[in-house]
C-alpha cells in the first residue's frame, strides 16, 4: 500500500446504504478498507483475464469408488507438474473424498487443468478459486512502508502470524494484530 492518497467518491444515497450494509457483513472496519479489498479483487480478476502468472486452488469432491478416477486425477496432476504445487486429500465419508490442489502458473493453464479435472466421471463438484502471486499487490509492512528496511546485524525472531499477512493475497493488510 505504501503512501496513502486521499480520494473522494460520490455515490447515490441508496447505493451508499447498500455499501454500508455490505461493510457491516464483512471483516473490514471502514469504507476505505472495504473499497481497497474490492479494488484488489478486481485487479486479480484482470490478471486472470490477461493470462498473467496466477495462483489458485482447485477443490474437488468426488466418489472415490468410481473406477480409475483416483488414478486419472493423480495422472492429470503429474501431467501438469509445472502447475501443481501441492495437493491435500481428505476422506469425507465411506464413499466421498475431497481434494484441494494448489496451483501456480499462467491463468489459462490453471483454468485448463481445472476443466480437465472437472470433466472426469465421478467428480461431483469442482471449484476454482483464483488468486494472485502478490507480485503486483503492494502491501504495507508493519513499519508502514512497502519498501524493505536495511537489515540490521541483530538476529530477529521469526515473524509473528500477523506480520505475515502481507504474504496472503486478497486480504486487507493490517499494521497489527486483528481485534
């Protein structure tokens, strides 16, 4: 985020009321945070439209007993090894499994892999959650600056969880722990 710039926005009264209603149901504490989140989400969508490098998660729910399905899903992931970062398999019950596959690459390649996984017989549901690598998403660090400070000679303790928020795309970065 770096240096903040004040800007104003003119909205119709009923649209402002709807904005405030959306704000109340969100994690944001004010309109500025809410608008920054909306803008970041739109920037991520544009990255995907331009087929830029992106990050995403494909979530599958499937019937594991379907003949050859597990093998086909694993084979597709191996075939797209440059895109697949990691996968987590969960047994939902006796018949159903879920798999979350973290992916990184060109947006079109991610979409193609998601479509191939979704098309397999026995896949009951597949969802693609798109995100950004964060390279084009500046974020304020704890010091209030988006530029790194020079390293000191003192040893630092590992960053606390709230100090790593800037590593999480599509989340409003805060200068301290959330209330």
